[in-house]
């Protein structure tokens, strides 16, 4: 049997060998630092035998490929610690996967509710297990025996999981007294783990289904380098301060009533002001880039959705309603509505491209467990458009959309990267057509010099797509815009145009949304700006603070002048000290506070305090108005004062 190493060298073995043996042969140091291996592209335990020809790479603990092995082992160590603390007879284990930057485990613990205060106790026990440095050993059982084994331990969730495994044999991992059902791989011993932290605990339904029992999910993170753990914890702390689910209600932007409208945000006047500004900007740019705005119904007869293919591919995510024995679907997408508009009158090749744009409100069912503030919802508004064009126009149209995206995102100071997603398993249409569409998107990305990666098989069921991921001020990435080329839907709806030669031809349809969901984009902006919106977006742009009751009338005059100039202004004449009111408006992140007292009343000039704490005195009111208006109209990201 031959084992090929990354340097191209080949080693021969008679029967079986483990990656650990090979590592030891190469060097004692490599063996000591090894987390596992990659065998024919698959992660592999260091001590799991190999008996076939393969390509093999030893993965060291501090290499990025080891993170999965490393964090997965952490979740077992956490489960072992929880079992030790609360007792084997009380703890039933759910699942314990790795996630981006960390891991979690779901527990059902009889009579115990874990709180954040318990996390340090669990961490202490985990440190003991790491210090005790148990060997982690893999073994297999035939399925029936595996079920018996877990039944005896009272692990009913594990029994349920094993029953669904199609394989004959099931693998387990053992460390000290603890055994867990697992596909692996794992570190060779618990002592290899160094830097970790438990982060939070929350409820999670077994398998994400509300009808199942609620388990307790503990989240943790782990890194092989202390520096990486520290950086990540700092980022989390920064993100926590910016959490839009906290800032939203606190700044009176929106709230969610989970009792009657889970996943359906309710917008307050301040929040609506920001949404309107985002829509105004969007409308302006759509006009500039040659789109026509339209409006289509929220509910339409189910037959439209059968024709579009949504019925076959998307039904589980749709809402339905019935009246007089007719079933209607609440639209999950705007495309079929725009096709109805296209079909409304005959189209000639000279009319193309036709770009139809709509602020389309859609509803899509999501499981309760995945809902997340404004970021993951059940209803949202897309800045949605469909471009109908000739095949020879696809590249230039997609290029034009990318230009539009550049202009829109630069307003917020966002940079981005793109993902090109190709044909998924569940798809409509033939492969040659898919190939053509994918090529068109690739060409446009290359022409616009957009950095991108290819995500194989991640496309929508009707065509390939480009997703744009914006990077926020603390370096997190968010998926927003998407562009999809679609040859299928024009086919399904049999839409045509009359070409120069007089023949009827099929147009191509491009789906695109740039904010994506306006509500989601709003949520991202709340976190990006930490609630301190630039003046053009700020719900209140200036607040007038009379130093005492004596100056309320003058303050009101100033307020009216600003209001006439279309500046969003409020008067704060509450019977509180000036210091208190300044602090409160700073908390509300109002860009400018205008303070008026005796001197201001006499001279007609004003004193301004910015939310950043800068004090400016003796400013002519007209100058202030001119400056703030310029700041607003240029949609500046920073305050002018
Ligand atoms: Zn595992
Ligand atoms: Zn569409």
C-alpha cells in the first residue's frame, strides 16, 4: 500500500499504518504537535488505521485545518464535564457540532436549569479533563448493539440518531469514563486542547422543531493560539455592544412581538424614518440606472406558483390562504408578478432590456429556532428587480448591476467580496444552459475586477447566482446583494420578444436585489454604526436644549427654523437638568445638540454640542443650517463639525 505525502514522497507499508506512526517516522516534533490528518481530502484521526493507497497530510494543532478537530473535541470535553457535574443518570445528550469559531452541545438535564453563572464551574471541570490528558479512542459497534448500548445509558436522543444512520456500523469515541456517538475525527488526547472559553447558554428545541422538548445549548469557543482566542473574545464583546436586537428597542427603532408575529418586525416612527431614507436612496439610484418602478399583489392564485416552479421547489417555505374555495399563496418572491407585467404587452427586441423594480414585500416561513432580530425574519421587503434582456446583453447588464452595487455600498463605507454559486442538485433546466449562465456571471465579475470565490452547487434552483458579502466596520461579513441569471422562468411562462428577423425569441431574466432585504440591511447598519447613524439617516438630526424654562420660547423658534429647512429636529424642554438631558440625547446618539440660553437669545447665535462630545460656541444659525444640510444631502458618513 502506498501513502503519498504533500512533498510528493511515497512511503510503502505492508498492511495497515496510522497517520500517527507516519508522523513519528518523519519527526518526533511533528508527532507531538499533530491534531490529526487529512486522508484523500477527508479529516482523519491520528490513530485510525489506513489500509488503502492514499494521499496523506499530517495536520498540526495550530494549522487552520485542525480547527474542526480541535473544536469538536472541545464539545466532547464539555459534555464529559457536564455529565460529571450533574450526574450520568440526569444528563441526556443531544448533538454537539462545531460552528464557525466554536462549538456547542445540547443537553437535557433533569431538574437543572443551567445559567451563565454555572459556566465557570463547567470550565473548571473541563480544565481538569484536559489536565488528566485522556487518550481519545475510536471504536465501532454494529448498529443494533450500538442502539442497545445507548439505551442502557438512557441516552434516548442518541438512540434516535443511531436509528437514522444508514450504515451497518456506528462509530463511538471514548475518553476516560466518557463515551459519545460520533463520526469524528478527534484529537489523539484531551491534553492537546489549550485555549477555550464557554460563552453562553440558551434554549434550543431538539432538532429545531417546536414540537420537541426544549434542550439547553451551551456555546463555547476554542483556538490553538491564545492570541487568536483573545482577539475573538474582543470581537464578541464589540459585537455584543452593537447587537441590533438590543439597540433596536433601546433607540426606539423597532420591536418584535413573538407572541403574535414572530419573525415579523414592527417598526416604530424612528425606525421607519431610517427605512424611508434607505428607500429614497434606492429609488434615486434605480432611476439613474434605468429601472421602472412597479407594484404587484401580495397574494395571488396558487396556479401562478405552480407554473413558476415554486410549488415544486419552495412550497414548505410559503404561506397560503383560502377564500371561496380558491387557494392563494402569499408571495415568497416577486418574479412571477414581474413576468405578468412583461406579458402585458408585446415586446420588440428594441424594447430590451426592460428593467422592472419593486419594493416587494415577501413572506417566507422560517423555523422558530433560526429567527434572529432583523437578520433572519419571516417577512421582509426586497429592493427587487428583474431585468429582461437578450442573451447578448447579459454580460453588460450584470456589469451594470455591479456598478450600481459599487455606488450604493460606497455610501455606507462598505467593501465587499463575491461568491459565484453554481448548479445545485435540485435544479430546473439542462446543464448546457446552466453552463452558459454561469459563464456570463463569471465574465461580468472578471470585467469589474470583483474578488470572488466559487461555491459549487450552491445556486438557486432556477439559475446560478452571485452573492455579495459586505464587510462591516469591525470586520464581520454579511451577505446582502444577489444577482441571478435565469433561463428557466422565461421558458416556463413562455415569454417572448420579436427579434429583428421577425421571429419570436425567449428573453433572459436576471433577478437582482441590492440591499437584499431592506430590513436586514437596516439591522446590519445598526450594528455597523453601533446605533450612531450618520446625520442623513439619523431619525433625529438635531435636538434643541433650552438651559432653563426661561428660554423655551426661543428654543421653539430655533426649532421651527430648522424644521422649515427639512432638518429632523426635536425640542427637549423636559423639566430635568441640562446635564441629564445632554446625557440622554447622547445615549440616543442624536448627532447635534443645540444649547440655547441667555447669550444665544441675545445674539441669535447658537452653541452646538456633537454626540462625539465636541463643544462649539457662537455659531450663526444660518451657518449651522448650511453645514448640516450639506452633510445630509451628500450622505456623509462623518459629522461635519
Ligand atoms: Zn464528536
Ligand atoms: Zn426574482
